[in-house]
């Protein structure tokens, strides 16, 4: 039973990490959008030249997209790994009232 408890704890930890990484991914996307808006505002009021503003806007947008997508994707991957671990643990757990070949007692074909 100790093994099952360890697996359950790992699955729960993975689910917490999954939520955190997905939140981080969305947060990076929001911060990137705010950065793009700030650079666009600076360009509009004349503080930045066209070349500088375009490079800052594109750089910020691309960095936010790549970083946010990476964090979000890592969260999804961790969540899928937790699902696989949980399914494997459930499949490996012996049935309590199992008859021959894992059939429930009384349901043995033949």
C-alpha cells in the first residue's frame, strides 16, 4: 500500500505543477500583450522611431508567444504524464475479488 500512496502523492503533485505551469503560460501571454501595447503607445506618442518600435513590438510578441506556449505546453505534458501514471497504477493494482485470470469471482467464462 505504501507504493500506491507514493504514486497518489506524485500524481497530486503533478496536477499542482500542471495548474501552475498553465497559469504561468497565460500570465506570460498577458504580460507580453501589455508590453506590446506599451511599445505601441510609445511609438504613437513619438518616443520611439518606427524601426525601433517595430523591432521592440515584434521581439516582445515573439518572446511572449514562445515563452507562454512553452510553459503552457509543459503544464499539459505534466498533466498527461500524471494521467498515464494514474492509469498504470490502477491497472497494476490487483483486484480484491478476482477469480482466475483477473475475472471477478463467479464470472469466469467457460
